[in-house]
C-alpha cells in the first residue's frame, strides 16, 4: 500500500488555494479539511436563522451584516474556520470587499454552528475553545439531534453556557429583543 504524505499549508497558501471545484475547506493546523455539503435540515436551519438575524438587524437599524457559511474566521496562525453564519460589523464588511479570499482577521460579533451528525465534537469542543481564543463574543451551537440551542457568551476569556429547548425563548446578548424559540429554529 502506498501512503501519500499529507501536505501542510501556510495561511497564505490556504488563502490562495483553489482546486477547481466548489468545495469549501477549513484550515486546521496547516491541513485542509473538506467541508461536506450540508444536509437538507442543516441548510433550512441556516436559511431560517439568516432571515431572522437579517430582519432583526434591519428592525433595530444596526449597521451589521449576516453572512452565510462562506466567510472564514482566522483562528490562529495556520487555522481558519468557516462558521455556518456570522454577524459582522460594517467595518468588517468593508474590509472583506477588497479581499481575494474572504477570511476575517478579527472576531465576528456572533458565530453560529449547526451540528452535523458526523462531527458534533467539532462544534461542542474544538470550535468552542477556538472561538473563545479568537474572542468571538457570542457563539451559538444549534443541535437538531439533541433538539437544543446553546448560547455561549464570552466572559473573561471563557464561555458561559446557557442551553435552550422546546418553546423556550432563546436569549441572545447580541440580539436582546429577538423573539425566537428553539422549536421555531428546529422546524425551519
């Protein structure tokens, strides 16, 4: 059996990488990790939350933007994640306009990950610690399999966790007036 060596990429190589496919990749410790296509439910939840956040931003006249899962967040020297959704400021929006590869060098206001059946530890464990180090102020973990939404709020470098289920209203520090229940999110 022939084994091929893994290729490790610098962050700059990652930014210019293109394999002539529509595949998206995260950079994890220098290694390209292909992101599988979202399930139907995953995609519907992402679309539903996108619309909810966008309406709330417009309703309260904020100069923020909701970005779907195509904007990376640089986590460390050779690490970049692509959350399912992020909320960014106007200055971040202006910064990505001129980028050849859309990867934020600063923390978004909020990151959302929707748990996939094949890799729940990524969202609950790895990304949780990575986003805390990156100082993402608020991080949502939407878990359709466990029927819950976890809202993590950064306090002194660590996340305080609040879990919501059923008809509970999701409490968000970033969107304090958002009227949204877990059931609404999961029935997207």
